[in-house]
């Protein structure tokens, strides 16, 4: 009974603090401090799709972007963080429930200078997808950018730290986040999935690259900058019933390209060479590589803070020596997909109000396909003409430390659309809908699709 009373008392304290919208530290002693929190995001969207001849051209949506519960703390100098998603973020795969976002511990080598990170965490290779979700100043990450380049979450071991103006992070990953424990024959190809982020920063905090801040949190007193190079490489390996790269193919199934685990290059509905093997489960010979360069500049301007962030990225998927498949009527045993892109965004504001704009461009690969029949593909799905996204204006209002509103005007330019039996679907919003593309339902480009978004975020 005493234990029951103790836990009910602790729950009452937690609920009281949560009702006030404040962080809840629920326990502290000489060895351990533990805090619980949560965050949800609700977004409304109004868009105009003039090509729609089946439904209303004006569309209104309401989405739950996030439903998170998290815990973090310090145990004897070991920092740990746990974050899990519910509702629409909990993706059902053929293997398990994909709702664990982060569960990792930072083991100090030299406190405040160097750490090991062990567990599942956000891969910091691409700045656009590495910005922590609760700190974004737009309603979502760039839909077109994340659609093709997202690096998401994964399990692994990393080393990161900072010495003067130099900071670095790198490690090895499993390539299969949330993979359940199994005992099946595997083929391991060396090297394992690796990533690295190296750069210099002066005044931009880079000690924790796994939780990029994103939001402006105050007025800049001096000019600060950061420049980083990033890389990721996967030499595909068999893992259980499938391969590391093919395991990604079921992850990009949420309503938008703002998913946490994959991009369309690693999605079998888009990539005709993904998951192909030699007969009788021979050795896999596929690779995926991504390289990126990004910069951040913050400086005083107009009595507040001006920030400019830019990045350029290329990625390449290759596969060879697989069992023959037919592409455009020609049997083939090798192929590759190459993607390039760049984005730039600017923000003016500080703690309460922020005005932002973003421009993103992606050059896709004509190798992207849509499926006609088993082992027979036709294309191209997108062609190689650039796809553009402009988000302007974007206005962020921090009502207080727990609540913010973000309003965006988003403009899809020359964007791919798939014509389905339910009407046209914008692929940068619903990339999984490409699986509906056939000769009867082709993919085409729309010159302009405007959308207005309003997002409410509450966190404690």
C-alpha cells in the first residue's frame, strides 16, 4: 500500500506539472536525475490541386504529425534519452512496430568534450533531417528534400565531440532500425554502414550533433558560423529474411515524406534495383552512398537575429550481378540511381517571432520506375528534370516555452503527381502512392500546387 501511495503521489506531481506545461523532473538523488516529457503536433493543411477531376480541387486535411513521450536524465555522468512515437507515427512493418525513435546513452570519454553514443539515435549526416523535430521553425522538414535524402533514425555506436572550433561525429550503424532479435543465417559484408560529420564552428553549438537546435532561441550578439562535410556509406548485407537496404523499403509509408526511417532511393516502390539478389540467395552486391556539405550563419540584423542555412547533397545507389530483371523491355543484371539537390533557408527573428523562407531543389534520376508486372518495370517515373519547393512565408510564434504556432505557405513547383483511382496524389506528400502507378495511372508533373499549413505544437 505504501508503494501504491508513493507512485500515485509521483503521478499526481507529474500531472500537475504537465498541466502547467513545464518540464517534469520526477526523481533526483546523488546518482540519478530523471525527467519525463511529451510533445504533440497537430497540423491543418489547405491545398489546391487543379488537376483533380475526381474530388474537390480544394483539399483540407488535419494531421497528427507527432505524438511523443520521452524520458531523459543522467546516471553517474551517463546521459540517456528515450523517445517513442504513438498514433500515426507508429508504422506497422511486416516484422514489427516501428515506433521507437531514440533510446541511447552518451558515455563520457572526456566530459563536455568527447562521448560514445550507444543505442538508436537520429543519424546526423544530413542537416535537414538531423534537426530535432521539436525545434523546427517550419511545419515540417522540406518534403521534397526529405523525400529523396532523409537519413532518419538507426541503431549503432558513435563517437562525437568538440575540441576548440573543430567538432566531429562518426560511427557504425546496423542499417535496420527497430529490427527484432532473430537467429537466422546472415551474410555480413565489410565495411558496415558508416557515417561521419566533420566541421568547424564558431559560436554555433555543435557538441550534440544528434539534436540540432533549428529554432532561434535568442538575439545574436555576434556573428556565428559553422561549416560541415558529411558522408554515409552502406555495403549491403543479408539480415534475416532480407537485406539491410531492402529492409528500408517498408518504412516510407506515412502520409508524407517527413518519415523518420527512409527515403525513396531506399524504397522498393521507387528503386527497381533494390532488394535484388543472385539466385539461391547469393552474395548481395549493392551499395548506397550519400555526401553533403552544409553551412550555418547567425548574425545580428535589424535589432534581432538573421540566420542563413544552406546545404548541398548527392547520393548514389548501385547494384550489380543480380538475377536478370526486365527494365524498359531489356533484361539487365546491373543498375544505378543518382540524386542531387540543394536547399537554402533564411530566418529573421529571435525568441518570440520568427519569419522564415526556404527553397529546395532536387534533381531525380530517370531510373526511377513504376511497376507494371512482377519482374518487369517501365519508366521513367520522374525523369531527370528538377523538382522545386518554395516555403514562404513561414511564421513561427512561440507563445511561451511550451507552445508554438507555425504558419507556412508551401509551393510545390514542377512536382510529380500520380493519377490514381482516388484522384491525383502529390508524391512529395505521399511517396508510397507511387505503388499505384501503372500504365493506366501514370505519373506526370504539375507546374504549381500551392498549400497553406498551420501547425500547433505543445511540449512539456
